[in-house]
């Protein structure tokens, strides 16, 4: 009787997240994939039925490969997401290292300050940057009042604003996994390196940094994956000068109403996101061996 109860409990624990993934990830992906291989149509919904094999076509994927708009948007998304991730790493690693080395009472306060932006709506925070960066905003107004500049700086509707918005919004996703990795390090390892004559820089490069690489990989994935498909920040802060694939996807769905093309973009974006995850997992398995 007890063995049957344990088996039921294990089945529930395993089956509940599996059912969640099937219902909210696998099934929607299959639907999007099916829409991407049929032509658009003047109907509701605006695509031919995927249930008929006579409607299947790869025209949407050929459009992705032949139209420079999609290639440019993908390239911009990867480039901006990668550079933003690198900036988050350069800023977040010293922050996480300082928090991990702080006293326990101060550590809790510093962690709360890192998490504090999550208490405010993401959209409100992006709108706040619009107010700060616009030509008549607080930053330009202060610089003009101080006499540092003679005319407003172009701080918005460019890639600078997009990088700033992504770094500000996703920096906590870099700091927290780095902190978790650094906080678990045994202080005796650093003390042993110091006793063997290693200088602080040598200790960091030979001991701390290699042992924190899992946190680096986790933080980079947590920043890069949402940044590469970001829509709100490029749309509000970047303007037409910074087209990214998330904005192109939105335009295809809601402005052009070309759902097959939009679905093909979504499938390609998913493949682009899954690739670094698979690479990181392969690297972790290799390091484990």
C-alpha cells in the first residue's frame, strides 16, 4: 500500500511539470510550426488550414533566407543581445563578488537592493528611461543647466538607449546566479593559494574565476535569451534606427497580418535561442567528465 502511494507521489511530481511543458510549450510550438508551413490567406484566421497536406509549403522560410530585412533584424538582435550580455557580465561580476565577500548583515541588504527593481513594473521602468533620455528630459536638462553641453544629446531612439535599457533591466539576472556561484566557494581555497605565494590577481584568475564559470554561463543565458527576442525596449527606446527581430515579429503578426511569416520567424528565433543552451549543456557535461 505504501509502495503504491510512493509510486503515485513520484508520478505526480514528475507528471505535473511534464504536463505543464507539454501544454504550454510543446503544444504551442507545434501549432506555430504548423502555421509556418502553410500560405497566408484572406480569412479568419489569416492562413490556410494546416490539416490539408496540399497547403504545406516552405515559402515562409524561403522568405526568411531571401529577404534582407529578416537577416538584418536577426543580426541586430544577436549583436545587441551579445554586447548587452557582455556589459552585464562586466558590471555584474564585481557586484556579485562584492556581495559574496560582504558581511552577512550587509549582504542581505545588498541583495535586496539588487532585487528592488523587480518590485516595479517592467513597462513603467522603461517609460521612466524615456522621460530621462528624451531631448527635454532630466539628463539633458541638467547638462544644459550646468553648461556642459550647448544642445541636447541624442540619448534616445538609437542603439545606445537599447543597450542601456537592456543592461538596466536584465542586470539582476546576471548578478544573482554569479552571487550564488561565488558565495558557495570555499574560502580555504583562496587561503591555500595565498599560502602558496599567489598574489590576489593570480588567485582570482586561477581559483575564483574558474570555479565561478557555471554562474557566468547561467547569468549569460538568463540575460542573452530574453534580450535577443526583446520587443518593448527596442520599440520604446530604440525607434526605427534599431530594428530587432522581436519588433519584426510583432509587425508581421499585427500590422502585416502575415501569420505564416511571423510563425517562421518565431521558429527561427526559438532555434537561435536553443542553440546556446545546448552548447552550454554540452560544455558542462564535458567539464563534469
